[in-house]
C-alpha cells in the first residue's frame, strides 16, 4: 500500500511539473521582448500589435505607429487625423525613412520633407532619426502633416513650426522619457520649445526664425489655407 501511494505521489508530482513548463516558457519568451527605453511604458509589444491595424496604412515602421498614437489627445490630433486620411488627398499619408539627398542634394540635411506625387501625399524622414524617441517623431509629424499640397509659404511654415513646438511642449510633459537630449531630433524640438516659451506660447519668435531662414527666402508670404502671416 505504501509503495503504491509513493508511486502515485511521484506520478502526480511529474504531471504538475509538465503542466508548469509551458507557462514558464511563455513567460520567459515574453520577457525577452524588450521595448526601447524611449517608448512610454504602455507601448508594450502586445499593445503595439493592437494599434497596428489603425496605422498600417501609413507604412511599415513600428516606431511611426507609436509616434502617431502619442499624438492622441494633444494639439497634434489634427495632424494625426490628416495622416490617417483626413487631408486634401483623402488618402492616408505614406511615411518613410529616406535619404533625402536622393530627391535633391539640397535636401540632404533636412530632418523631414512633405511630398506630393500625383494624388498621394508622403512624409519622408531623414534616416538618422530612425532611433529617435517616438515622442520627438510625433512632434515632427505634426509639422509635416500640415503640408498637403504643392504650395508653401512663410505663413504655412510659421504655422507648422508653431504646431511642432506646441506638440513637443505637451509630449515632453506627458512622456518625459521622450526628452533624450543626446538625440539630434530632440535637440531640434527643445530649441523650438524655447522659442515657443520665450514668445509666451505664441509664434512670435518662431515667426522671426522662419522669416530669417535662408531656405525659405524664395517662399511667398501666404499660400492656400494659410492666408494670415
């Protein structure tokens, strides 16, 4: 009798161990998926898979999905909706990391570029920002999403730069892990934010910066949709 009980006990213990192995392995595999430190905590691998269907029409970059999602509830909500299709083309904007010098050597050092080909809108981002915090990319996208046609102007750039500064001001507070001061895109955003704050959260100093930008010297004062300077 004792021997039979002992055999049953060993069998039960073995079954318990077998049942525990898959759970342990699954947990171990899950822990191996480590997200970038600049991603807000809620952007786990599982959460990103949940939001992917909403943003996959813009391209294949996971970090762009995170950046667009971070625009929700900020001043960049308009830009987010524009990228998702609520724009002059009526189509989602395609977003890519691309060597801008291949489009025009003069664009090689640009951080990003809004582009229109036939009826399709694009936002091309300098590849050096592939590892930027998604919060900084969100601010950049809020700017580029405002360029929806082949026309541009000093008024449009002033509005776009002010939008970018405003969104970064919000994101840096909502998601402080985005403020990686060593990244060149964050340096850009913090420079803009200083102008924004110095102007009393207005376009006062951003406008002066746009007006003195050598790259904008041939732009007209206004463009369709941006008639006030």
